[in-house]
C-alpha cells in the first residue's frame, strides 16, 4: 500500500461531531495522483513509488523531465514526491495507475502532514523571537532593537546561534498525529482535525501513520 499522497491546502472550516461539539478542520484537496515510477529493493535498494499530482492546468516541462514523463506514459506534473510502498497481492500498482484519496486514507486514521510555513519576509527580533524591546518613553531610542550581542574584549565576537533579525517563515515543517475527520471521495477532499503548515494553495505531503 502507498503510505501517502500529495495534496493542496484549501483552507479551514468547522464540523459538528456526533455529540454536537465543534471540530476545527483543514480541508485538503488530495490527489488524484498518478504513479510516475516504481522503485524496488532489487534495482534501487528500497521500495517506493514516485507520485505526481494531477491538476487541471497544462504544464511545460524541461527536456530531461519530458523524457521522464514520456517514459512513464503520463502527462507532466508540477509536484512529484516519493512515498514508501509495500506491495502485496491486494495492493499492486503499475506505472500510470491513479491513486485516489479513498485508496489510502479512511475516517479516524492518523496522519502526518508536511508543508512549507507562510513566508514572513525579513523580520526583527520582536516579531521573529518574541523579544520585549526597550522602553517607549523618555527618549530611550531603544524601542524595537535587539540590544548588545557581543563582548568588548573576550572573545570579541558574536557567538553562534545568537537570536537576531532575519528571514522568517517559508520553512518545511511537519505536524504529526492529526486525525482524519472526513473523506470525500467524490471531490477528492480530506478533512483533518486542526491546522497544518502553509497558506491556501500550498502543496502538502500527507503520510499515513502505521
């Protein structure tokens, strides 16, 4: 069985469970994905499948990728990812097969979701690290500055790992152990409890927990 799929974050909403409690959920457009390549223990040293996310728009690929897709007999995909795969008599797949959301996930499954966080650009220490800043009165001129970060004589340098201003966000992060609340096989939607990294339209990788 394929251990995960590629999806796209659509946003957040809420559902009511059987007891009437509100459950915050994230809606993910999962697949359909197509098998681009199979890797085996004999030839590659590990068992996995390379999946491509099927989208409505047509994509142009460069020459090497055109040959890669042509050899598999599938259309070009923007998003490719490898997922672990354990083949058996019931879960055989071939290159060109489609993998749907209901083939991998079901209600109450536990999943890990990886994606890039929202990019915040260059930020100062107060927003990036939660520094309190200086006093805002009496002409302190030290409102949002980081303060002293070095030494005067020894070792006369800035130590590694010192928190300071810089690029914030746009990092790969993984949220673990989220519960699948609903699987919509007609619209290829997966609803998981809680939030996941990234903004609307971001690509995410959903991994099924064993």
